[in-house]
């Protein structure tokens, strides 16, 4: 018996990085994982894995999310992982950048929760909703993360608000706030800065433990928050940043 045996675990952005690590970890712990991503090609790596079903989903499209939610008969855990990291200060951020970031990083969480919460409430057995935030948020001011930090601060506030509103239904809401995690998207951002090696060294330098996090380390925290081990935990932001925010 795994820590998530018998539970249905729905998540977004499962094609790579943290989302993929979480999908694999949850399946290993016995959950039926419904792994979604906007990129169907990335999801192919999860096809055939015991306990995992895959589905292409654009979490920014309201109608698609509604249809997807209606197709799910039962849900116990929702992990909202989809997001985008905009690089730049305020004067580097266009209105289009701002709107895109808030649409993907924040509104998608609103849309997913809006469609799955009624199902969780109707089931009457509680549940766990985990939202991806960041240390770069209301927790710590970060250079060149203006709009990104704004979206993640919004996620922390949204998560706390929903936790307060739905605690009577035994539905728990928590946010995960990583530091720098070694993911494919991070490597792409490093390359985009022109000197990937220098960018890597700069990212490592800001972590007090002297290294980047592995996606599997974030996945372990998500599994804890999804499991009954955290049944008395709600409305919290969990910092997992290698000491960056100390």
C-alpha cells in the first residue's frame, strides 16, 4: 500500500520538470494519476507508466478545462503546476507580458479550482489542492522577476483565501514555494541569457546550500501535502529553497 493508494491525483504541466517528477512520484505511491500538459509530445514519456493516464490540456482555455473536469468522475488531489517565468524588471515588462503571465500563472489556478471544487465538495470526503508558488513572491524580492513574483504572490494569497473558505469541507489548500530547480525550462532560460554557464553559476550562487534543487525533491513535498500525513495542514506556503530566503 502506497501513501496515495486509492486516490485520484490530477495535475497540470506534467510533461517535464517538477510536474513530471510529481506524476511519477504520485503513481509510485499508488495514486491514479491523470497527467495533463499543453504539449502532447512531452506527455508521451509518461504513457505506459503504471498508474498514469495522460491528456492534452490547455489550462488557459476555460471551455477545455470545464470539459476536462466534467470527464473526471472522482478526484482527491489537484496539483496546479503550470506556469511561466518572465525575465525582467518592471520597465522590461510589456502589458502583453503581464497579461500572459497572470493568465497562465494565476487565472489557470482559478479556472481549475473553480471547476474541480464543486466535485470535491459534493464527494464529501475532503481533498488536497496544491498550488505552485515560488520563493520569488511575497516571500522574497528577486531581481528580474517583477511580473513572475507578482503572480506567485497572488497564488499564495489565493491559496490562503480558499483554505479559509473551504476548511469546513475538509478540503486543504497549500502552496509550494521552491527556490531554483534544475528543470528543462530553467536550462532554456539560462541559454536565452547568452552565457548559459555564467547563468548556471549565478543561479547556484544564490542558493545557500550551494546547488540547485532536483525536481524529485519538490515532488517529495507535493506527495506529503497530497497524502493523509498532512491531514492537519492547510493554508500554508511551504518554502523549499536551499536556504535562499534565510
